[in-house]
């Protein structure tokens, strides 16, 4: 059998249940079938541990023989391309932070510089919230790798667990990311707002992407095109608050099936607003400025031997075509309208 006849192998780089939902929506709602994407196998439980993704991604892809990988950190694929890996960004996947996410600090800490020598809460190494805070700390002149202590705990996942606020109140950490209603309570209690990512990135900033091998892009183009069309439709479905009950049930089903102890106890979708404001790019767009900024940041930190062109890492022409293809269909206008309304409301 030729490799061109084998099922396309898709894997989630990240093990989180939340990163698996789009694929399951595309399956259960019939989008893969409708778009002609049927010859595939999917593994959603996580390709590689987050802390090892930056340097180990290409090797893991090669050893597993993968074609498409979802939920990859932007820094990881930039680093891999700088080393010559035949992997490319083909579309967006997640923005860095939720629209309602804000960072609050212990009383007396007035700004980010006040976190030098302090403890900061995050779910795990490489978490998107940690990435967001790390960038902000560097901009303020604080080294997030040497001058702060990261405290990792699942209570910091999704800000739906009130225990994350208690960690701040008790002094176990000096800064946490939070969201309503907990962020509002913390502010009333005098825990100052020290970082609101949305003020700097009102449309969000791309944090995770879909990548594909060069072979897949060049030799299985039609199948990749069909996959991206289905994912766009899944993202539209996922940002429709009318689908909250179904999506919450799907999340709970996936968590019950998870073999990861932590994934069975955390919760992402706690309200219709979480659905509508989901950090999903409804057009799978890859903003060139976001990738360029990441390249420059990594070069300045010594993570790259040299800066290189965005064109050397992004090949998103199929994503652009896929969005146009599904957006032009008369029967999909109601779904598109709801997705566009969510973007208008949240800024991305």
C-alpha cells in the first residue's frame, strides 16, 4: 500500500480534552462526512508532553508517522522550522487567552515589576496563560524563567474553580489569572488588576496552530482542504451559544473517557458565554504579525539562531480558500452569521 492510500494520521499535540472537542464536533455533526474527509485516524490524548514540545515535536511527528497535528504552540513550530523540520503552520487553532481573563496580584503589588521574586499560579508548564504572562513580564523587564517562581496546579485551569482565587487570598501564590465572577470579587477585595491581555491584543493573539507535514500539504492537498473546511464549520458550531448544552455534554463525555486523572476533574464550559467567547478563530486565520512577533521575540531571547521570514513557516493558503469556500454556501449563512456576531461581540 502506498502512503498516499493510507489513512491520514491526525494527533493532538496537547492532551487537554478542550483541544479534542473540535474533532469530535466535526465527527458527530457530520462535517467530516459532508466535506469528504473520511480516510483518517485520530489520536487526541496528546502527542508529546508540553515542556518537551519545543524541541521534540518533529521527532515525535516522524516516529508516529503523522500528517496533521492540532493544538501546537506557535513557538514550537517556529523553533522546529528554524531547525529545518518539514512541518508548516497551515491554520490557526486557538488564541492565547480568553476574552474575560485578567491577572490579579496580591495586595501591595502595583504592577508586573512587583512580581519579581514572587509566586505565580499556572496550570502547567507551557500553558497558554503562562505564555501570555511570560511575554508581559519580559516587556516589563522581569525574567519569567529566573526571577519568578511558577506554582503549577490544576485549580488554575479555565478559572472555573473558585480554589484558584483562594490560592491568591491565602498567599500560596502572588498572582493568578481569573475570570468572572471570581475576578470581579478579587478586584472588590483589593487584589489589583495587573494585566488585562485584551487591552494589548483586543482581537486575541494566536497561541496554538494546526501544522502539517510538507508531504501532506503537497501530495494530499485535497484531503487537507476538506479537513480544514470541516474544522471551520466545527468552530462556527462551537461559538454558537445555542449549542451550549450539547457542547457541555460532549465535554463531560470526553472527560469521563479520559485516562488522565486531571482531565476528569477540571471543567471548561461553565456557561453559554464560555461557548460564545471561545478562543477559536472562525476563519482559521494566521495573522502574519503574530508569527513575525513570535519570531522576533524568540530571536531576542536566544531561542533562534537567527530571525527568518514568516513565509518560511506559514503555508495557510488552503485555510484561506477553505474559509471562502464554506462562507460562500447559501445553506451555511445562518451558522456564519452567528459566528460573525460572536466575533463582533468579543473582538475576535
